C-alpha cells in the first residue's frame, strides 16, 4: 500500500509551521527566541517556557513500554485530536468517505461531520461483532478510514482478531483500531501487528486505565509515514508542559496502573454478578472494559430515578442494538455498592408499580 498516495494533495504539499523550539533543540542556553516571559510565571510554577512540540521524552518512555519505535508514536490532546487529524490528513470533502460500525464511540461521526466527510454505516451483528459481508459490500476505492473500536464503547466487547485482520487486508485506506479500553481486556493489543499492516492505526489513551482524563493525552501508533503527516499538521504545542511531565511520571509507575486495573476488574466481576442476580435485569453483557452494559425493562425510568438519587449513569437505550440498555462505569467499591443498592431498590419499585397499576 502506498501511504503517500492516500494523503490529501494539499496536505502532502503543506509546509509545517517551524516553531522556535524546532529550530534550536539544545537544552542549555540563553533563550531569547520564543518571546516567553523570562521572569517566570504568574501561575507559580515553571510554566513560562513552551513545551517540547515533539514530546520526545514522553515518546521515548512510551515507545519503550509498548515495544514500538518513537517514530511510530503520535501524541495528541486526547485521542479525539488524533481522530480529527486523521480526517484532516486523509479525507477530501466531496470525494472521500469513511466507514463506521454502530453502535460505537460517538466522536467518529462528529469528526466526520465536522470535516464534511460522509460516514457510511454498517451496524455490528447481534452479538456485537463485525458484519464482514456487508462491510465488504460498503467499501469503495474512496473509503479512506475505517473505524473499529475494540473493546467497543458502549457494548464492552472485543472484536474478533481474525475479523479485524480481514478488514486490514481488504481496506483501500487506513484501519483505525481504537483501543481506549485495551488495558481492561483479556485480549492482547493489536500493536504487534504494526509491522505487518502499514495501514493500521492503533489509538490508545491516558484517559481510562491511566486515570488521567483531566490531563488530555491520547496516543496513536502507526507506520512512521502516517505519524509524520499527523505531526506535520498538528498544532505545534498540542500537548502542554504539565501533561508531558505527568505522563513521564505515570509511565515510570506502570505498576500503579496495573494495580488500579486489577481492582477495577475485581469490581467489574462483582458488579456483573450482583446485577445478574437481580430478577428485573434482562441481561448483563460480557465486558472487556471498565463499564457494564445492562438491559432492563424500563431504562428511562431507571435512569431518571437514579439521577434523583444523585447517581449518574449513561442511558444508551435509544442507541442501535442497545435498546433497553444502560451503561454503568465501574467505580470504587463504595460507589458501586451505592449504585447496586439504589439500582436494586428502584428496579423492584418500578416492577412493583407495574404489577400494581396495570
Ligand atoms: C474514552 C474513549 C476515548 C478517549 O478519548 P480521549 O480524547 O483520549 O479522552 C477514545 N475512544 C473511545 C472509544 C473512548 O470510549
């Protein structure tokens, strides 16, 4: 596959902004090049200097942890920035299109709309897997991006690895595998496939297992040519100084991330079992993520009444293939107990009202 030919012509020709920190990369010197405030920062910290536009230190540590080369890593202001840049680099309005497999993460559609790129949709099968024959039928030579989410949000399951390979082999463009929840999954990441598939882009994030949603740091792993074009068109200082510092700190403490994942998995199992024991719960879907999808008879009432008790979950009951479903994030043991107690009481209350008044 010729990756260069997939890039939009004007982006291929684009000359990137060259920042002060691009032109001189040494660490020691008298820095009078970037119009910073040399006296310090009003915000009481060493924030007066611009951050490294290429996030070299973070990429070095991340590449080591994930066993890839730094040239295969893009860092963005959340994965959402990486998603948007893929559209901007590869999708020409009026010509190209992308493929989405609902029900899935809402940002793919938002980014497609924002960039005026039609999104063709091929729903997942009833067991939330890829519908290969219909995907093949929906492909066109202008299908530039195919978004796969594994583990999928909001269904919680992983896509079958062999199906993802079929898509990678038949796609005329890039295949994005969003692994925001991969650290909670039994399944291995597809990162090890990068050498084999130059059209693979793997998205991961610091927002979930790493517990850094407030810092906004997303990752894309791909062939160096894909990373190079994303880097060329990104805002120069897209990852701030504090986020870069805290990411390095986080990466040096992978054990803590693993401990939190283990605690979340234990709570997920306990919640799934408790929810499965409730008579009014129609189904608890298996989850490879840090949330559970649960089918109930009266999702809207359950959702509203939980809000009344200041317990906030996500109502997914209007989403294709998720009719009647609520999505519940796994919290702390105390939070989960509060949820389970309220959920059980409200469910029984609603069922009782139905038998009493009808
Ligand atoms: C939460 C989530 C993300 C993370 O997005 P960030 O912008 O990195 O916070 C990405 N993809 C999916 C499917 C998600 O659910």
